[in-house]
C-alpha cells in the first residue's frame, strides 16, 4: 500500500470530481506546480492508485428515461448464465453480488417502464425472483470513497 499525503488526497479528490482538469488547474486546487502534479499523477498511476480515466455517458443521450435498481434472487445453478446475460445486456451498467435476501443487484436503464417490465419478467422466468426500485434522482454517482484517516 502506498502512503498518501494531504497533497495526494487533494489531487485525487480533484481528479475524482473532474479528471479533465489541466495540470495547471489541478496544481491550483492542490497548491502544487504543474510539474509536481504530473510527477504525483505518474507515481499514483504506477502504484495502481489511479487505474484509468473514464467517460460517463448520459442516459438521456440514448433516450433512456427509466433507471432502476434490480434485485434478483438468482438460483444457484443459474448464476453463470445470469452473469453472462447481465454482461451482454446493453441496458445494464452495473451488477453487484450482495449480502442480502436477494443475491444480486443490478443498475439498468430503459426507454420505458414497459421495457423495464419485460426485462424484469425475463429475469424472473429464467433466473429467480426479482424486485425493482426506480431511481428518481441521482444525487451523485461513481464517487470513490477516500480515507483521510492515518495519513500525513
């Protein structure tokens, strides 16, 4: 594990919020020069703290108006097929194994409630009981938690 100082954590927070900031802008946020920011980023990448940079696509660009959390009690013998189906489904953005009454939770987006219903019916018919929660609003997403304890 790499030791992270306050400047590293400030840099990671700034990158988490906007990974497209210039080295100069990152330096201003962290009170570092652009060359110092570049060196820290390279060190954090080499240490595996920063694994990559990503693009977040808008559901609305694809007219996906309904986003839902889909909990499924997957029958044990159906787990490999369930995971393959979820990986291949363009509607699914995340699939998580959870410790709950339901064994998996997926996040998926659809053009309509009807499409969501068809998806849920397919899951129930092929993999096990499902429960749906519709997402009303995203307060924030894809935010990696950072631990500021035990750091310089």
